[in-house]
C-alpha cells in the first residue's frame, strides 16, 4: 500500500498532534455536486450507483477534486446489509428507501443470516480496493455502516418513519425478538466492517441515525449495547496503523459520556451539541467530530467563516477535533460554499495547533 | 369563580405536596377519540373547530368524560397569533398548517403588529370563559401558546419544514431582522397569554416545538431569550392562586439548566430525557412534566403500566412531577390505552407521596 500523504484525519481521531484541524463532510459525495448528478444519471438509479464499484469510486473521488478535504468516504448506503439479507431494497423516486419484504414476525427474524461481505456484498470491498488504488495515498478512506438499531428500524418499518411505531412496539412488546434481530445485525455489521478494513479502509464510522429517537434507557439497551459489541469485534489495524472508529448517534448529545465508554476512538456530534461542553464531558477519552449546522452552508461566505471559527474556538487548543457538519450536506447547497468552509477550517485552525 | 376540586396539577407544578402524581396528556383532546373526530366533522374543518368557542369547549371536555385526568387544556392551535397577524392560516388536508402570506422580507416584518386578544383573537378568551364555566372547578384549565422561535419558523417557511433552511438562513444572514420578528412575537405571546389568564386559565404552557433544531448558542439567542421575556411579562395570579408556567422545548434535554433559570415554574421533558438525571440537574428549582414515549401507548397494557411505574420511580419521592407523554398522543392510539396509563399513574404514584 502507498504511503499516506495526509494523515491529519487519523491523527486527530486518535488525539495525536496535527498542523491544522482536518475536515471532511458527511455526504460530501452527493447531490449538491453537478458531476455527481451526472454520474447518477448515467447509472440510471441510486442502487446501481452503489453497486457498481467503478461508479462508486468515481463519485467518492469527485469532491476531492474540488475541495481540499482531509478524507474520502466510501460512497455506499447504510441499507446494503438488509438488502444482502434478502429484504429487497428499492428507492422510490423522491420517497427514500423501501423494503419489499419488511421484518415483522419471529419467522421473518429466523430467516435472517449474516451476509458474506465477499459474496453478496462483494461490490463494497471491491469499491474500497478500487478507491484505495485511485486515491494513491492522497488522503485516508473512511468506511462505514449503519448501527443495528438504525438498520432494524428500516427493516421493521419497511422504510423511513415519522415515529417508528412498529419498530418501537416490537421493542416494547417483544424485547427478546428485537434482541435476536439486533444481534444478527451486530454480527453482520462487524463482519461487513472487518471486510471493509481488510479491503483497505483506514477509519470506520458507525451511523446511528435513529438511536436518538429512543428513551435514554432504551438507547443503552437497544442501540449502544450493540454498537459496543461491534466495536469490540473489529480489526483495529491496517497498513501497520490503528483504524480509528467513530460513533455517531444523531440527537445523542445527552448520552456522550456512555458513548465515550463504548471503545470507539471518536464521537460524531450533531449541531445541537455545544462542542466546548462536549470536550469537557468526554474530551480526555475520545476525539470529537463535527458539528456545524448543515443549514449554515446556505448563509453568506463571511458568516460561514465566522461559524467555522467559532466552532474551532469552542473546541480550543490541541488535537482531537475533526471538523464536519452535524449531519449530511443537503442537495440545495452551492458547491462553492463548501470550498469556503474547508479553506476556513484549515486557515483558522492553525493557531490552535502551535 | 368556583372552588377548584382537584388542584394536584397546580400543586405539583409548584412542588407543593400532593396525594398522587397528577397526569394530563398533550393533545388529549384529539383525533384518537371518536367523539373528537365526530365534532371535527361537524365543524367541517380544523380552523372552524378552533375558532368556534362552543366546539372548542366541547372537544376540550371530551377526554375528561372518559379518563380521570387532572387537567384540561384549552383546545386551540399554536398558529392563532400569526393568523391574527394577517398571514392567512389554512390547513391543507393531510399536509399540516400553511400560510398564504409567509414572512420573508423586512417589509413583511414591518407590517406585523401585536394582535388584540379581545378583538382578532376574541374566540380564544371566549372559549376559555366557556370551558371554565363548564368545568365548574373539576380540574384546572391550562392555556398555551407557541414560542416566538417556533411561530417564526412557520411564518418564514410558510408551513412545516424538514430542515428550516429559510428560517435559519434569515437568522444567520439577517440576525437583526430575525430579532425584530421575534420581539413582536414575544410581545404578542405575552399579551395573548395574559388575556387567557384574565379569561380564566389556571396554568400556562409555552410550546417550543422547534427550539431543539437550533445550535446550543442559537437556542439561547433566538429561542430561550424570548421565552424568558414572555415569562417575565405574565400576570402570575388568578383566583388568588399563582398561575404556574411550564416551558417545553422538544429536543431541549441538553439545555435544562438554562431553561430552569428562565423564571418558569416547571419544564416539559420529551422522552429522550432521563427524568432522574433531569431532577438531579434542575429539580430543586423547577417542577418537571413528562415524559413517556407516546409510542408506548401502542404497547400492551401491562407494558404501559410497567413504563409508567418506571418513570414514577425514576422521578422518585416527593412532589414536583406532572406525568405526561414526551410529545402529543398520536391519532392511531386506542383510547382504552390512555385509560390504562392514567389509572396506573394515580395508583402507582401513591407510595411516592406518603
């Protein structure tokens, strides 16, 4: 493997000294980029885009050609695992993901097995290998997966949901069945992420998009517990370097202390969290990633710079901070705004790393 | 005014001793009740239901005929104020509230005045007077309003929103204009709530439904600051008793300490907050209202009882707790389930009040 030319991301996640705060953006390979929309049109649909390594590689690299980003993130979807389990993932235009065969009964859960990442999910490690070759050591590549709870909500609801009534009712009325489902998902996610690591990803992020809709106690029981299980089962070295793990629970700001005890190296923060306060609460144990409001990218360039400066100041001196948005970049953002942000982070963060 | 026969709610909000934990439910007068759906059908549409005191009174009283609730809450809508300001509120079937004339420019804001509650909003105090007469002291009547920030989001977006891009961009790029809008809204809410109090409401709740989508700093600046201004301007006595004020920011669990310093008597908690932890953080200064997951009402009766017991145990001994859901009851709940909950709260809470 080629020597990594920019290792700010890996160093910051492990709280090792850096010259400037690294920055990457959730959904940086996405619809706000005209070249992404072009590649997606060529693919015909979103699923084909995810499942064709050459196309996934192309869109992964697109934002790096425009912006001075410190990491690439594998272009994929969190629902590849349930799809490989046979649920029949499809994307209804303008409606988000759907499953043809949702999981609702004991018999449905009994049928689920752990997918083989180098068989049913082969297109994912294939994309990782291709991207690593094309990146040629420019920046590290981040792999990812959805959390077991988050995957379970889509699998039970059959798609997105406003209040997760089906998923929660299953958890409330049939907790043993829910735990069986979460366990097979946790084993699947571990296997899948280890395959991504073996194929070459240099850091890993677990997206717990819907852990924040649970009560505090149920978050521990149904979400965090299984993320801890995954973290404990991951291969933590690649190319002779530690593979840092980032845990991100959207709306999880109340639970940072227990997330910091999960074994993860860093925590993702959404924009509702005061990052200065978060660092006081957990900064000695884990790195922090985030946390600008994605909507700030609609504001004027000077305001974006000001906000970046204010988040950097709130985190303060020393390593351990990876700049990012608090959630994915939205399709209606002008690409130039992201350039303003990335440059502002590098420029304004230098005084905090002297 | 007639003597109040059940004053548990008022006592608990002020942390005075009670014999059992009082309980009422957000949206207790709502679509899950067949008799509500019947009255609404008679009214023809939601707006007429809100604006006709006899009908608003009828639906306010309906849940009290079924369940042993410790409070009535005025049936109304948080968007009555912007409607009275001339924005043209309407409800598109199955789509939520919309405004014909959203507020987007300096000229739009300049046109807004403080509505006279006994003129343009006369139907609200009229409903309060009627409900108080019909209640005849059975339980206290709660009045309410939306927070300035929450009202502003609807007024700017022209309805609901996924990411509040318009409202936030206005706050980010034109903060002075946003503050002018929030100031006229804060004065309008104060005047409106004082009119409700003068007409007879015995407690007041401010619904900050969308404060939780802000960053920590912007929450203080654009939401909490104006709620504090309102609290400071309210008439705090009625019938010779203190009128307690409840502040509820959905997704505000990270900011309870600053909310407790707002001058409010009690804080509403959504279901993501650990109520034991909340009491440790602020319990000595304010009462707490909440906080069962509304989705729990889909579970089996025994599970609902267990959850009620677990929340009561988490709050612990002594007064200061008003049981409620962490958000409004949903239309798909079977009414009997609410009966199970209300009875469980009264029965299971007695040991904590000896």
